[in-house]
C-alpha cells in the first residue's frame, strides 16, 4: 500500500535549489515568500514587521499601540512640532495688541475644549459654560487678588489660584451634574441656561467677591511661582515683555490641557463618552454607568472653564458680572460647532476663527460699502459679525457637522488618495 504524500513534504521537495529544505511549519510557510516579504516573522513572534519593512508606508501599523498613538503618523508629528515652535516665537514678532489677541484666543480654546468634552464627546448640550468661567475668574481673583474697600483678596501665588480655579468650578459641576443627568437634549440646554441666569444675579449681589453690578473687580495678580509677570525679563539676549509672559503661560496651559483632553478621548472614559453621546440607553445596556460618565464630563468641563475664566480675567484686566451672559455662551458654542465637534484640533481652529474674526472684519470694513465704521452704512461691524456667526453655525450643522476641521480632513484625504477618487 502506498502512503499519501503530505502537503508539507510536497512543498519541501519543490523548494528552489537556492533554499534549504526546512521541516518545520514556520519555515514551510515562509519558504514560498519572495523579496522583502521573507523578512516577515510569523509564529511565536506574533507577526511583527521589521522597522525597515514599513519604511515609506507611514500608515502601516503593526501594533495596537501604534494604531492608537496620539500622533500616529510622521506628518502629524512634524506638523505639531512646527506649530508649537511657531507659537513660541510668534509673540516676539507681533505687536502688543496682536499678542494680547492671541492670548485671548488661547484662553477661549481652553474653555472651548472643556465645552467640547461635555457637548461634543459626551453629547450633553450646555449653555451654562460662562457661569463656570465666572466661578473660576472670581476664585482666582479672591485667592490671588488685591483686597480693596469692598472686595476681598488673599494675594497668594497664581499657581494656587489656577489650581483652585479648577477645583471650585469642578466641585460645583459635581453638585449640578446629578440634576443635569436626569434630562437631555433641549431640556438640558434650558436647565444650564437657567444656571447661567441664576449665576449672573448671584454675581451682581455678591459684591465682596465680584465687586458688584456695573463695577466688577480686577482678576488675579500675575505672580507665578514668585515671579512677577508684569515685569520684563531677560533670557540671554532675548527680552520677555509682560504681554509675552502672559502669552507663554496661556500657551503652556493650553498644550497641557489639550494633550490631557486628547488622551482622555482615547481612553476608556472617552469611549464611554462617545457611547453615551450616540445612544445613552444602548450604552447603559452595554454596561456604561450613565451617572458616572455624565458626572465626569460635567466635572472636567467645569474645571477647564474655571482655568480659562481665571486667565481671561487676568488678560482683560477687569471683569463685571454682566460679561458672563448668553452672548458668551453662544460664542463658545460657535467655537465648538464652527471648529469641529468632538475634535481637539477643531476647537483650536474654531477659537482662532471666532476671536480673530472681529479684527479681520475691522481690517476689511473700509472696503465694504454696506458696513459702517463711523457714520453711514447699513450695518455695523458687530452686526455683521453676529450675522456671520449665525450663518456659519447653520451652514456647518447642515453641510459639514465636523466644522473647519472636517473641511481640512477632506482636503488632506483627497491629496492622500490622489490621483484615485477612493
């Protein structure tokens, strides 16, 4: 009786003369590979690819850690490095006025990231974000502010003021969260709007903390780790003016908080946020704790808003209770919607767009006959700005829900796949 020849024996006999016959299964699998494919290691190694095998293919991921990395392609790493370096050197080229405007942009980006964590990632619509900014601003003013005839101030270091300006709004968000988690959608928006209106009246009456209605008070004194940021410092041949120092503080805090928010979005809590946003009932059935997830979103969003409020009060010099109103809430929503919902990068783009748009309109207003810069004209610059905000919010919600970041993503994807259309 003739025994049947196994597939492994047949493959070994047909091996080219240049290759040695190998009896084990791993060598039998790789014996038929040619060229660079022979560098693949299989079996007990786990199918990992050599570094040289992926050269020229930046989107080839060989592990889960590489696929979920914060900056998963060389292009993103180089672009991020270039943007950070540009942000570090640009205040030394610009005027004091423009540097101040960029500092406000950074602060509004911090606040927008907090709102995006709540509204974009967790799906909880909020119109009360300025209330938590006000709590952070007045907390910083009390902890690190100068006492006056009416207001109180402890004149402590700004580092402690920034820490408490995150903790105190976070605690208030923790108290409000159980009430807010009972409703959703339009009802949640109305609830947070009521919180904003209630807070405005409390701030007007609490003169010892806020300075009272129509008066206000100065923000925290910018003395960070014992260094007075209102003075000019020399670092070698480089002179750092006070407005540059404040800009750099805002930039460092923005980078730290943006990276923290991006890492949170990639974590288990971030995936829970997305599940609650997409379908909260289904998320609860799958084991997501709705109360804990929504509470965490409110606490983090409130803490981000508090830090932004403390910095905002320092930049503008004096804050009054009337400033934390529905118009600021709409501006923050515009940052999230126009920049891009559920994207940290989109929030940065949206903050730059919303804060810098009025200055751009002032520059182009002399060439627009229907815009009034003094006398004459159909509308003012403020009215044109409001109309543009409203129109852009409607257009982005209908045509591009991911905002300006979505447009950039489409352009990037087109050139990545060019000349193919898929």
